[in-house]
């Protein structure tokens, strides 16, 4: 499967995908996806970086621990905001400070109505989509609505750490216990309907 895709119209998350940067528009100026493909060479990386900018993305949140594109972006697109605060992707519980840093960066960027934020990892399957999920939770969207939006925009997204993101948001928002229980039950039901929630 070719995972390199971009929504043709950032205003339409269901728009047909075409070959190009490995990014997908979710909703409310938030994107998710994979990294600049260093294994394909600098020419492809530059072409993808141009597509990212042409899509209107102004800020990049890099969630990988194994690599960072910050220096490459600083050299070739220094006007883009960039945060690298990596985490591994081995099924561990994601720390609150990982969410705090990524969501804080995104919300600060989104205070500008012209800003758009990309949360990416290596392949755009777990860490990047999870961070996009956390950002959208923090904007007040319903968890299941966000999960469905991510899956529609990016069918290969597993979003393995969504439960960690939800628990983080409940702690940060001081969510009442009955609401926590209801949302956890809704998430569990969503996972049961969606057998994609696996890791190697």
C-alpha cells in the first residue's frame, strides 16, 4: 500500500487523495501523517515539504523519538514553526508531558486563524494521529467524533495511544467521573467495532 497521500482540498477531509506528501487533513486546521521520506532522498523530501507548505500548514509537531526533521525544515522552510518532542512507538503508556508539549504547541499556533498544524510520526499510524486526536480533544471536540474523523481522513491510522490521550485530557480538564466513565465506555465500544487497534 502506498501511504504517501495528501487531501486534495484542506477544506474537505474526504477529498480524493493523490500521490505526494504523506499527510491527511482531519478537521479544524489539524493534519496528521508521516515524515519527510529521508530514505527517498533530499529531492523527494524537498518536494514533500513544498506540498506541506502549499497545503497551508504553518506548524509541524514531530512526534518521533528516532529521528527529527527539524534541521532540514529550518534550512529549507525557516518560517514554519517546528516542535520535536519524540516518543517511542512500542505500546507504552504515553506520558502526560508528551501530550502537554505537543498540544500546547498546537493550541498556541491555532490561536492564529490562518495557522494549520501537522502532527506527524514516521508512517502516520500511531503517534502522529494520537497527537492530532489529543489536540482536537483540547479544542472541545467529542472523542468519538475525532476518532471517526481521523479514520475517515486516514484509514490506515491505528491511533493506538488514543486511550492515553483521553485519560490525559480527563486529568487536565478535571473531567467529572461520570463523564470519564461514559467516554471510556464509548471508546471501548469504538475499539471493539474497529479491529485495527493492534501493534506488532
